[in-house]
């Protein structure tokens, strides 16, 4: 029987959250009572790729919505581009507990993991292959996989990429000049990542223009609307998070196609 831990630590940027991250979190929960996400800061993402798609507070908010995640800790002291300080800080508060540090995707060689020696010094077990042995899906690869047939709407189409308890990921394609209904959801929040095209998001009393690689978080219950303001197709990856994920969870207040 495999060892079960009090805490499983997972670290990363999660920018944005994608299928590989979800698989890793679910697998970590299988071996530990609590899954702790050590979330890299915005400064870390700036050093890694120039700028974050999504600021740390929003990334933390999304991760906290997942049932399998017990706590999200934003690592403000990750200037050495590792999670060593986050691991040390967490261990100080839980020295009497069993802890493992999870590695997924292609992180399979101990000598290439910057946190390996710190974990050894603290008696924290290293776990590999969490979430699968293959390289994690990137946000640019999300749209290559379909779990459902394409469904068509007056504004365009969508299909489901991944789903599970408490979440669903879909790709939406909005035609040029079309807009979705002004709507809100009782049981879920949403995160939108623009893959291609130009859009205008109306969120409560504000509006935001989004281009390729931009993103926005839609809080549960907030009024929102999406419009394609470009000449080409607007492609969005939407991550839905909530207790009840259903196409019926929609209240329309305005609609160009008479669906109110």
C-alpha cells in the first residue's frame, strides 16, 4: 500500500490553469489529505515570459475554487526562480506532518529539480509522474482536443475540451460582429483566455478590450457579455468553475437573437 501524506505541495505559475494542472491536482489529492499550491508570483512570470497572462490574485482565486485544493500560497520570495523558500516556509509551520513535493509533466529527473536538495534536507519526499508522465498541456494546445461535438449558436459555436467535478473547459468561436447575450451565472465563475482575434468584454458597469493572449476573470453572479469587434473569428478558451456546471445555468437579460 502506497504511503499517504498529510500534505502534497505543488508549485508553478498556473498561467493560465489548464488540463495538465487539473490532472496534477487530482492525482496529488489521491496521495495526500491536503493539496497546497505554491503559486509563483507575477515577478517570476515576468522573468520567465515577459508578462503574466493573469495576475497572481486572479490565478489564486481560480485555484482556490477547486475542491481538491486546500490552500493557495502566493510565493513573494521566489527571486531565485525556485520554490525553495516557499517549501521551507511551509515546512516550518508543519514540521510534525508528512509532506511530499509533487512533480508532473516532464519533470522526471531529480538532478534537474531545483527544489530536490531542499526537500531532502527537510525530509520531504519527492513524487514524480503526478498528473501523468507526459508533458503538461500548454494553453496554446488546449484547443486541439475535443471531448464533445461542436454545438452551434447564433453567435458562433463551442465545444468542450475537458470537464470534471467542479470544472469544465471549452473553446468558443464568436463570429465577426456578433455578441453573446448579456448574462450571469448563479453557480459558476469563468476565466476567459483569448487565443485569437479581438473582443470587447462588458462586465457589470465596465468594458475591456481583449486581444490575443489577454484574459479576464468573470466572478460568479456578475453580469457580462462578449462581443467580437474584429474582422476575423474570435477564439476564446473558457474555464468554468463552480458547484454546478450546466448550460442551463444562465440568466439572459438582453439578447440580439430573441432568447431572453
